[in-house]
């Protein structure tokens, strides 16, 4: 059942079906609460995702070079937050290395911002010896953020995927053991210990991306047909986003109508402002800065509501916020499908083309701004595949230098909310009626009818017991194979415990 059908089921049970948008929105809110309640009740097999987890080997002066260069030197000055490198480093990108560690002269600094692949800003002034050609530095990724839709990490492991390197080796590499912070502190595990593979991971305090506040809009006319049509409407909002794609909570939305100015079509400029109407913008770096400037590293990303009547300016239900893509007059560009993200030093962004609101753009998942982190132990500093740099050509985009080691991650994810009428819960159809029961439990509790609320609660409990036998993992059983000696030289080949097969 889609959202419309779920809503009609609720009305049918209540024997009350007014065609009022406010009433429908209240039912949709209850259905979404019930949806997430059922979703998080158990570790359902359908609520899990498999994802590749990229480990990032250290960036070193002699490792991240493009032949025939011999090393990349760092220019550091005592008392300055700025570090400049003698050559571009392909792997030094904001999405991978902002928030990582810059190590020099036996002290560690956090990278507050990656300005370019030749310049970074530290979270505090450098206190070592001034050196224009340092070769003892290292950039290392100690902490990794989990996907922003991750509710619970179930497994992180080294597998023979995507590379076949090391498969069948003894001892076998596999699942990383989860270690709680208190146990890590009791064992006094070395924080900076590194190896080719990780044996465990330690839970680390999460990070928080602050919520956005509000916005202001400005409409500008243009003479071509590529912009937004006259008298059409659009509802927009924005959020803070870090370099690695972690989002904060949404700002207050605003509706805008493209009218009041002359032109065939229109552009839309979105300004990022605080509740007291000050522009939200990061100051540019100054040589006397001793700490990161306000909003340093916090980019802004804008959204539009697809569950919206663009002719009348009315919502069709709960908002379904989607990213703007870059768009443009030419489709064959590397940035066409990328999201519109404003730099931290920019106070507004302009939407120039109608094709920037493609209905296939990804949807924002309701996020409170808190993002989980882990620390692999030991820190992985090795790779399976080396990617050599290829410069951009007439036909293809640039392929940067890279060193790849990829693990496998399995986690419980948070689904997008049901907003548009055809949105369907991402669960088997047997659970759809459970969502209705759960919503009715809350409805009758809200109405003060405790007896009916208990009736639906009992129905849910009975149905869940049946469904968990089919849709939950069971680990209280094991398969026993025929007896043989591991490593025996007669009768059987050595046994590979990781893959459950013999080594021939």
C-alpha cells in the first residue's frame, strides 16, 4: 500500500473521512511515526544495507607524488594556521580529509578546512619550527563517519571484495570486533597504532552539524527560456553540510512566486540568513587568526519541495525536499548531476535553470544533525589497488591518483519519510497493515479510547511474533560438517575457516 492507501485505511477504521488537507497531514504524521516505530522494533533483514567502506591510507610526502617528482614538501610557519604544499596532491580533497589529522614535529593538528589540493588550514596555530620545505609531515584519517542514514552499525569487515588480494590467506581477515570506549580505555589501546588491516573498531563520540535558520529570496528576470516560468511557484529551504556530505537540520522554508519583474523566465537567488537577518557566511582566512573563523568548513546546500502545486503555491501533503542539481544549457558536463552546494565563504546561491529541479534528484532524509563515528584499530595504512592519474581529455574527465582498500559495511538504515501520495514503505507488504494498526493505536490513545488502543496494541504484538520468525536473523543454530582434522596431510586439504572450503 502506498501513502494514499494507508491514509484511506485509517479513515475506514475511524469511519470518518473528511477531504481536508490539515486532517490528511495529521494522519500522515501518525503514519510516519508508526512506520519508523515498526522499522526500529527489530533488526529486520529488509532494514539493512550493504555498503562499501573506503579506508584511507595516510598521505605522505613520498607516497602522494606524480612521477617524476620525488616528494611533496610542506611550507609551515610558527604561529600560522596555514599549510601550503609544494605540489598538488590528488587525494587531498575536502570530502575525505577535512577533520583529519596533520602530524608534524610530534604534534597533531586537526584540518579545519581543505582550501585546495595544495593548501590546508589547521584548527590552531602551528607551534613547531618554521620550515619552507618540511618532509616529515603526515596526514592521517583516524576517525571515520558512518553514513548519515545509519541507525545502527551491524558489521564492518575486510572481505575479498572488491579486490581478490589476500583471499584464502591465513589468518583470514574478516569482521572487525566492536569495542566500547570504556573497554578501549581499560585496555589502553594505542591510539595511533597502524597496520595493513584493522582488527576492531572503537565507538567514538558523534559529531553534530548545527541546524540552519532561515532564508531570503530574490527573483530576477531573464530573456531566454531556460529559467522558471512566469507566475509559477516554488518552495525552498537549506541546510548546513560538511565537506564529507553530513547534513544538519533544515531551515525554515519559504514559498516564492516568479512574478513582479519583466522577463521571459526568471532566476532565483537564495540568501542564507540568521533569525536576526544577518548573512550566514564564514570569514576569509587572515594571517593573525588563531582559531577557525565562524562557520569555517560549513557549506550550505539548498532544497526544493517536490510535493507542491507549482501553479497555485499550495502543498500537496507533507513536504518532500529534494536536492537541486547543477543543471545548465549543456548536458554533457561532469558537474551537471552534482548537487548545488555553496561554499562556506558565500552568503547566497542562484538557481539559474529550470532543469535544476529534476524530479529524479535524491531526497533529503530527516536528520537531526548528529552523525556516528568509529575509529578502526589499528588504523589502516595499506592498499590493494593503485590508481594512476589520468589528466582530463576532450572526451573524459580526470582520474585522480588514488590508493584503494575497501571493506564491507552492513547497517540498519533510516528510510525516507512517506510524503508523496505514491510513496510506499520500504518493507514487505505484510508489514503495511502493521503500520495502520500502530497508527490507530496512537489515534485512539489521542482520543482517550484506551480499550480500542489496547486492542490494536495486542494485534501488533501478535503479528510481530509471526513476522520476526521470517524477517529476523537467527544465530542460535549452526551447521555441523563432517569431522576432519584442520591442517591434516592425509584425507583432506588444509581447511580455510573463513570461506568454509578446502584449500587445494
